């Protein structure tokens, strides 16, 4: 079983590898990106990303040939993805694109495309080229690392010129596409470092990756471990800022494991715990532990059968008898939401079989006594930028007040990371985007005046390799 320390080390392992490369990214070759390049690449059909794609090169350590295949696969799908993002940014109202923050993101995409174009018409056939290409991937991941905070600031500044619905539609597509693009790049970087040709490198940050890992995927991920590390991190923020530290209890099946991406689960759980910790503090209930139940999901076949039943019920407008969202996203599969097609992807799971038949997925229920969510606010939960966060109010509750806080301070704290408990209003919609990316979901049930239940369903991603 994977120790927490090993998991944490591995989760952070990409960062040193990026730094390793950052020194040399100055030498990355670029090519001028023309409008014709963008139009040509964006016209290509997008490859819907599946987890089978990410695992298809085999378990590490990859041979030289498998590593070259991974590089070529990555190269095949990234340029058109970037071109699509550039087009969709350019389709925003002019005054919005002209905002310096939104424009910065546009510039980042053009830069990344310019680093890929030199490879676009050829195959990567030597290790030398593969190393250069991995440097390009590291540059891509690095360049786009601060996107959320920058876009949040941009849309906050430009909100007079664009409706909330338009913002949510754009961000939902953009940020979901970003999840896939980063994943492909990060997967190649991880496979690079754990490949036969490169793993002996003296300062290889991936040399201690546990055997359950295939690149950035952990085939034996234990949600309870991640919950504990998130509890610690969010507890720390609460202690430092407010002098109180809410607690959690885990019940159900804490030993359940699934195959999933630790970075994604960590993001989602951090956001959900931040919300619950803040709610119990604001509600004066920080002594009431937050109850987290881990329940293994039914076998995949049962889930599919249940999903089909749900679809039929929807078609006939019948009431749906299970918490909305818990199994409602099975049709999303491993679709890239940026694929441009609005319909759900089909047949994504045809060649993916559950890695562990006993636990093809888990549902995690986070139950807090934080007072719940008013019906009025409940309707806005999935809007990017919706927040009721007011740090002064929390300070008043726990320690009798403090000076004012600039709203933009909270934003520069970043999404997901940062030392702030809340403020961007991106936690729930982006958390849901991560959960849905591989067929899970998030549903929120509020008992207004008492507390909130959040259901996070995760579908084990399965694998085609052994
Ligand atoms: P943020 O936390 O930055 O405000 P989120 O998207 O995470 O953004 O949450 C949006 C809003 O939903 C919060 O500001 C809060 O009003 C409400 N909310 C979310 N989770 C809870 C919860 N567990 N209890 C009470 N309110 C919640
Ligand atoms: Mg939040």
C-alpha cells in the first residue's frame, strides 16, 4: 500500500522536474504562429482523451520505443487543442479579450503553440528530440500554471461587458479543456522521468515513484489518505488565520482504493474541505466534526444499468430517486469537454475495464453542520465567481474583528493553493469539472439552517494495461 509520505512526495514530484527544466527552457525553439496555422489546426477534429490513452504506453519504466510513442501521441493531440483554445478566446467580446489579464492568457496559448510548431510536421524519432520535446512540455505546464487566478481577475474586471452566463460557458469549456491539456503534458513528463533511458539520472525527481503509479495516475489511490492530508493543510489555514481548527471523522470504508489522478482528487477535496471548514467556523459549530463517509460505488455494470434507468426516467420526466449527480455523469466518461461536440461521448469505456473489480469507484459524502446554503445561493453555486466569502465577517465571529481586506488579495492567493480559505468562487464549479472529467460528479444537498451534504462520486479510471 502506498504510504502517505510517498504519495505526497510523488504529488510534488513534478515541481522539481519543472524547475530542472526551467533553467534550459530559454533555449526552446519557437516558430511564428500565423492565423492560417491556427485555422488549420483548429479545423482538425479533436481527439477525445481517455485514460486508456494515458496508460496505453504501458507500465513504467517505459522502453525507449514506448517513450517515443508517448511523445508522438502527445504531439499529435496538443497543437489542435491549443488552437481551439486560442480561437475560443478570440471569440470573446473584443473589450474582454483586450483586458490585460485575459490577453495574457491568450498570449500564453500563442507562446505554447509557437513552441510546438517546430515539431508539428515531423515525428520524434531520437532520444535527443524527446528530451527537447519534454522541455517543451515542462514549459507548457509552467506557462499555464497560474491561469485560474489570472482569468478570475480578468473576468472580474471585465464583468460589465459580458453576462454571467457567457462567463460560465466560456470558463467551463476553457478550464475543462485545460485539465486535459495539462494532463497529457504532465503524463509525458512523468513517463519520461520513469522511463528506462532517463530514470537513472542523478537528480531524477521521479526515481522513487511507487509501483502503483503509471505516470501521474495512481492505480491504488486511497481517498482516505488524501482526505487526511487535505484536512491537515486546510486545518493549518484555519488555525493560522482564525485560531480555530475544525476536525473530521471518516466512516464507511476508509480502505477503499481506486485508480485515479492524485493531483485531481487533492484539488477537489481541498476545495470541499475549505468550504465545510469555513461553514462550520462561520456557523459557530467548529466543535462538531465534519463527517466524511467513503462508500465503494456499485460495480460498473450496475452503475451503467442505473444510469440507463435514469436517462429513461428523465426522458419521461419522472422523478429521479437518487441524489442528483451521484451517478448522473456516467455518460460523460473520459470526454474532453472541449471537443466542440455537445453530446456525451460514446463508447469511451469499450476498451477500459475496471482495474479493481471490487471498487470501480467510490462516493464520498462530506457532511457538515455549517448552517447549509440558502435556496437563493444554491441556485448560483455552479457559477464561476459566485462567492459569499467575507473574511472580515469570519474574523468578527472568531476573534472580534480586524482591518479590511482587498477582494483582489484573496484572488492573488490563487485557486486551490494559496493560504485563503475561500474567495474566488471557483472551488465548486472547477471541482466539479475535475470530478466529471473522468465520469464522476459532485452534488450538493443543503439542509438550510442546519448543514450541507456534498456527494463527490469518483469513478475508478480503469486501465488497459497490466
Ligand atoms: P468560494 O469558497 O471561493 O466562495 P465555492 O465555489 O467553493 O467558492 O463556493 C461558493 C459558495 O457556496 C460559497 O461562498 C458558500 O457561500 C457556498 N458553500 C459552498 N459549500 C458550502 C458549505 N459546505 N456550507 C455552506 N455554504 C457553502
Ligand atoms: Mg470554496
